C-alpha cells in the first residue's frame, strides 16, 4: 500500500511546524515529506533516521547497489499481529526500483527461521518504484511479531540505485548478497557484511488493542548507541523498551531510536545528517502512534564549535548556550503543536573527550542548568547525574565509559534507561 502524502491533520501540523521553524530563521530540510497517514492502529516498533551518503564517510551507500539484495537486521520494541515497513529514497537522486522485498524472523546472522519469511507487497504488487526524495509504506504483512524480536527486512535492488539513502551507525551487522535473494531463508548468499542500514527507515506493527502509542528517542550518537556492543541491542532506547515491556506488557508503548551520530540541533552537515530542527518533523512527528519524545541533543553543538572545520562538521560555527536553548524552544513549540509530550535529557559528562574545552564546559553547565530549572519541557531526565563520576561530575563514571570519555558502554546505556521514570511514559 503506497500511502498518500498526509492526512488533513498531518498536513496542518506540517504547516504549523514549518511556520515555527521559519519564524526562527531556520529552514526545514527542504526534503519532501514522507508518505504518511493516520496511524489507524499502527505503532512504530523500530526506526532509524535516514541520511545522505558522502565520500567523507566511506560506505557501500556512496556507490549504491545494482542487482543486489540488502538484508537489514532490526530489533523490535513492541509486537503485533501484522507488520509493515517504510522504505526511503529520501536522499536519492533518481527513482529507486524495488524488485521485491520480504520480512522474516532472524535465526542467526543473515539466516531466518524456516517458515517465517513473508513477501512484502506494495498496493498488491511485489515491485515498486520510489521517486527521488520520497518514501513508501508497504501493505500489511500477516506476520505475528513479538517484542524484543530480531527481524530481517530483505530488499532486492535490480537496477543501479546511485548513492543510497542509509543510516550509518547501525551498531548491527547487516548483509548484502549478489542477485535476488530476498526470498531466501538461508544465509549462504549474504557474504558481504555491512555496518549500516540501507533504504529501510521504519517498521510498524498493529494489534487489536494497543493504547500505548510510541516514544521517540531523538538525539545524537549517544542515542544512536555508539560505544555499545555491536549486535547486542544495548542502546539506551533498547533498554528502555525492555523496562516498559516488563512493566506494562501488551500496554507498553513502542520505543524508536532516531539518533544520528554527530548530529546537532542547529546545524546540519555532510556526515552527520540534517540538523535536529530540520529533521524533527520527519523523524518524530510523523512516526506512527507517536505520543512522547525524549530529546538528548546539544553536545555536538558545543563540541564541534571548538576548532577548525574538518569538512564533516561544516559549518563549525561557535554557538552559545542561549542559541542552543532557543533551538530547544523551537522543538518544544513544534511538539506541542502536534500534541506530543516532549521530555529533555540533560547533556551527559564529556570532560576528557576530544570535544571538551574549558569554554565548552561553561556552555554545558549553562545548558543543563536551563534544562533542569526552566520547566519548559513536560519533564526532565537527568542523564548527566546518572552517568557522572560521583567525585568528578564533569567526567563519565569510569564504570560507564566506553573509552573515549564521551560515549557510555553497555552498562552506561542501561544506567540511562534506568534513570527514566516510567511514570512519565505511562
């Protein structure tokens, strides 16, 4: 099922969000909005923010694919009776032809459990063409999905795609095969391993009764899970999903991860995606069933303004706490226009990392003080206190440091999830 571009409610909200951004002197991304419709009982169970490939970050996405099958491995947060997928050509320069696609339950690696692989159709057809800058949502697939389950979405690309829309830091091994192997349960043909997700940017489920909606974790590499064990699904949004599932069972909301490594609120860049302001509408407000968003972003606005432009961080503009706070206020206004609750995480300690300077520490202090005391958000999650070294709160607790002084390890991400009061999300 290829869905139309927005219901009246979504269209009206998109106009409101665009007006808010324009009033701030900040543009939206300039990209076409994703195909969207009323959630209709659908809830986001997994997502990843689409990105444009760049030669500055070598990846299979730069060249693209031709007569190959991509197998993306994802981790659900909630289950349902049916599933559907979103395929993205958001950053494509030409139409993207999908020869066929499938979804199945992972057994191990690229191998699927026999009997679970199901074809994915689009308006009843196996093949679909996605125009440049657009997305499609599939027809419902009659595959029961469990919470915390690994799914494989396989996409056969018969023609040269050109540079591919992708999400760079998957913290997950994905797979590529030569030729058409979307219908294979066997892993034999999938001999190329890849660190990114390609073309897939959302998985949704539906159930007879699901009042839980979805929670979007919106941020940078700390939300993206950099520093966690690859393939273990130990990002803090994964740990939050486990806590919600244990506490609320079938009433738990979905949790989706819209972090991008290196991302900033105020400025986009070639390597680290559109700015948080530019992508908030697409990555948060258009998620199926969205009701809450947790924002943890700003550390790169501080850290990337420390020195010379390396290309990836362009523009390396020095920013103040007041500018970052103004960015938060625009996110708050956009969320409230869409009737979405917005919570803030305090910026986590980063002294000892490449991004730290004395001046950056001052800005960090000012931003966190405002988050804690302004009462601008619907609530605050004090990630900084959860991760801080008790004797030296400007540093990460050594028990939670992945090694670079900035990114937590698996234990640190668990501590972040445990710092979230489930009462906020009930």
